[in-house]
C-alpha cells in the first residue's frame, strides 16, 4: 500500500455569481396576459372588474321578488315531510315551491330615523295543512313581527 493521492483532486468552489439588484417598475404589477393576478377568480374571465367592486343586487335570495304577497295564491301543500313544502303562484300563474325559512315577495323599503333605508321581506314561518304563515319584522322598535296567512280556502271561496 502506497501513499497515493486521492483520485479526485479537490477543486476550489467557483465564486458565486454576483446577484444583480432587481429593479421593478409600476408596469410590472399591472395585470396583463404576462402578469396575471393569482388571487383573481377564473370565473371572472377577462373582465378587469373585481367581484367586490360590483354592487350586490340583493343581500338574500328571495322567491318571487316582483310579486306582492297580496297577489300570491296557494295552490298546493305537501305535508308529511320533515320540511313541508307549498306551491305559490304569481299573477302569471307561474308556480314556485317554498319551504320554512324562505323569503318571498316584493320587498318593502322603510326609512329609519337615521335616513338609512331598511329592506324587509316576508319569510315563510310555517306551512300548515291548507295555509302558509308568513312573518316580517316590524320596522318600529319594540313591536312584535307582523304576520300574514295565505290560505288555500280563500282561493277556493273566490271561485
């Protein structure tokens, strides 16, 4: 055994390349085909507006938003379910299925004391054998909610 030198001679490591300071311009942060905003939803397509910029058309889902409660007719009740359902029709005899908790009808807008507009909708509170009970908050303070009943018997008696 001889004192031979190692097969691979140790080479000194290459000096690291100098890092250049990155210079950004305002145009580098403008969204384009080359620079897409990773937080923007694909559902927006090529629109440049943000979803948050668009005003909400309604804060809650309302069934028959253009029909006054007085114009609604109850034509069917499906009972025997854990959540009974009812079918209401509008003035054009188009039927809509509702259940407890649904908001229905044209909203009523009230001006509060601070000149703030408050929009109130009727809500399906209960569905009984031949009627639907609706409730709506009373805009005046301290009063219980208003209630209204749409009955199938009223429609049959009118014929």
